[in-house]
């Protein structure tokens, strides 16, 4: 059960965020409204939410999950693979020190973004354009230090591991695209998401309920048939800059 979350408000320059989509530029005011409803949902699910101010120096900074990893025992400050996002880690240690005594840090030449880290019992670390083998090895070393383990998953097409995979309770995993047949996930009950709804693979289990992006009814019905209550949230403005539900918070 999660007790806390950390979020960062979207900034006015969010329209300049990194993106591979052709959905247009995000609207700042709509992004603020959607973010507010996201925070309301976290409160509803029982989390205390620390809201960090917007950072206009970094258009992607609202996607706070990528710059840190929070586990029950320790936290990790990452080293983003996107060079333009490296400065987002400034001040993160000070925030995490309010909650953690043990804080580790990924160092060059390792790169890691937590969008590539999936907690599913043990951890899976995606090797992507943003997370390299050195970064994954550093994280694995930290995890081993605290009695945890991890394995790597190679990505060929998707931005982050969690762009196409989400873990639910009862050994159930949402999978899409290149992950539908990955041998690393063979031990899970896989809900395979159709191509036109692949964005909904980034749904988010929090304290027994699943946040699902608006506009993907088939995926929502499959999640509900698997026994999970859903909460639908509009995150259209964040999708325009390659962001999803998990990206918008650190949860622990």
C-alpha cells in the first residue's frame, strides 16, 4: 500500500517537451487542470501528496518519475538518458531526504530513467534509448545491497518499459506491442492490449484501484473483467509529450 506521492506541477514551457507523437502541442491550462484531477485521485486513494512547484527551465519536469526511484528501503536519484533532462535532478535529493535516510545515485556513464523500471515482485529494468546497461547494472547493485533483485529487458521500439507494460495485482500484467510475447513476462497472466489502445498499457495500480487513461474503453473493460476497479483520467495533454499516468508521480 502506498502512503506518499511526490508530484511536480507542469510548467508553461511544457509544449517544448520531448515527443515522438504527432498529436500537436499540449495546452498549458488544460495540462494544469488534468494534473489537478490526477492529484485529487491520489488523495482519494489515500496518499499524502507533496506538490513541487513548476520548473520552467525544463519542459519535461512534470514527469517526475523519471528522475528518481522510490523503494520501501531506499531511494535512487537517476541520471536521465535524455541530456536535456539532466538538470531535473537538481534539488531532488533535498526532497527525498524528507522521506529517506538511504539515498543512492546513478553516475555517468550510466543512464537510467525510472520509466524503464517496473516493480512486479522483483524489478524489471528496460534497456532503452534512455537507460543503458551501465545504469541498469548500477541500479541492480543498489537493489542487491538492500536484498532486492532485478533483471533486464531489451527494448527495440518503445520509449520506456512502462510505455508498454504495467503490473497489476494477482500476477496480472498489461502488455502491448513488443512486450506481448517477451519471454521475460511468460510467468504472468498477460492482458494483451490491442494496437489502437496501446497507450493504455501505461495504466497505474494504486492501493487496489487502477488509474486508466481516458479514451480506451476496451482496455478498461479488460482490467475490470480481471477484477480491478478503475478510475478514468484524462491525460491527453501529457500524451502529446510522451507522458503517461505513471510518469506524473513518485509513489511509495
